[in-house]
């Protein structure tokens, strides 16, 4: 009888112990590491990322499927070396369940090998090096919410050739991976349809004076393609006007040259610029109207591409965790849940291809005043654009 009682008590303790352990595991917060520029030339984008990500998390009161969400923010400082060090801290010290970031394309490339070695689920909201989601760098841990250079610039180059009649162009861009990849993609796309890019000019990151570069620009072109973002986009636009070029050579480019995070600083310089973008606050979708309203009410500003990319990044994470009822202990199941997300985003339906790159609509916009406000006004849409596989 004593033996039977002993067995009963022992089994009861074991069962209770298992229950306690299971409860403790399910009650443990899900930790997300958020790497975004809070200082340096990409502060505009970093701030927008933080705002968009936090807005999505606040909509669910920082909880998902019964578990709290803990967000640890680190400043990437637009430095690949610092971004890698911060990533190592988030993974090894903070034990994050998923990593989000960075802004800087060069930082993403510096982080990639370490993240894959550590097998950390990685959501990339903004960095756009061309090869990150292409062989041999593509991997099952990386999911990118940003359109990459060839994905945007091949269709944009064809559109400018056919719809605007441009035949001879020059290109300017920031001298780092996203800038060079974008100019290369635009040039290849433009030449494939019969156009010519007769000049390429690259400016160092955080260039204070664009004069020496603008003075090199050939004047016998139909138009200019420009890839700039953040503080460099502000200086480029201002000095392009100062050089008397704006009314002579039309500017076309990636959304960075007119995006909402710098709109107040460039609104007097960008009228007529034509850009391609995955997002603008003027998209006529119910999800976007709700998002824009919530963002404006909270931050007293319009959302920009980094804002919605970060918002979507958070939504993707939340949907994947919900699909697993918050049990993300099996990393392969978690990665599969992320890859299967189909999200009705403020920018339209988005999903991932087999290499973790977003498939999304692209919008062609012209910067102009509407209802008394400078904004990116949609003039055309290119549906469900995929990354190009070389």
C-alpha cells in the first residue's frame, strides 16, 4: 500500500511539474530584436520603422495568442560593423526569438552570415541589397518586406521608355549597395527596351556638397534617374534646384527622393518628380485608409514606405505566431508559418516567394500639390511584381 501511495504521489508531482513547466514556457514573453537607425544619415527611415512597428504592436496591446511581446531596440548607426555587433548582442545576450532590421543595405550584408549560422528568423523591412534573397545568399531564415532594385527598376525603366518617351538618360546614386544595385538594374532595364544610360555618377554616403557631381552631369539627356534617401535626398533635391537643373532635366527615381519622411524638407524642390514605390499614403484601399488615419493620429505625420514596411513586418510576425497558437519552439515550423503568410497590407496583398522575397504591387507616382498639400499622386499601378531570378 505504501508503495502504491508513493507511486501515486510521484506521478502526481511529475504531472504537476510538467503542467508548471508547460505553463511557464507558454507564459514567457516572445522577444523581438529591432535594429533601426536612430542616429546618422538614415535617422528619417529608422524613426519611421520604429513608429510603424510599434503601431502594429500597440494594435494588439503587445500580446499575441496569449503571450506578451518584448521589443528590444538597438541603433544600427548606419555602420555595418556596429550593426553586426548589435546583432550579436541581441542574439547571444538578449536571446531574441526573431530579428527585425536593419535600414542600411551594407549592414544587412554584414549581418547575413552570422544570422544564418545562428539560425535566427530574420525579417528585413527596408535594406535592399540585390543579392540577399537570391542564390547563393538566399536562405530559409531571411524574409524581406522591401522591394529590391531589379524588382522595381526593370518595370520602371520600361514604363519611362514607353510612357514618357525617354531615350537617353543619366543616373545618379548613393555610393553603397542599394544605390549601385538600383542604378545597375535601371540601366540594364532601360537598355533592354532600347534606351541608353550614357552616364553614371555615384556620390559618397552623407555627401555635404553635390556641386562637384552635378557639374559633371551631361546636359544632352532627356531625363535623370536618381537614387537617394534620407538626408542625402534632401541635399540632392535642394542643390539640384540651386544648380538650375530642375526645369531643364526631369528627375525620376526610387521613392526615396520624394518619400513622406523627408516631404516637409523637400516639398519646394520635388514638384514633377516621377517615382516608383511599393507604398504611398494616397493608395485607395480600406486597409490603407485605416493605417494612415491611425498613424496620423498617433504621430501627427504621414506614414512613408519605411513605416508601412515595418508595420507589415510586425503583422507578418503576429500572423505566424497566431498560426502556431504562440508555440514557436519548433523553429522550422515557425519559419514555415512566416513563409505562408498572405497579408492584406495597406499597400495591397503581399506574400513571399520561395526565397523569402516579397511579391507586391508597385505604384508610379508624380509629386505634386493636391488639396493644398505636396504628395505622391498615383498615376499607374504594376500588379504583383516578383523579384527577377538571374
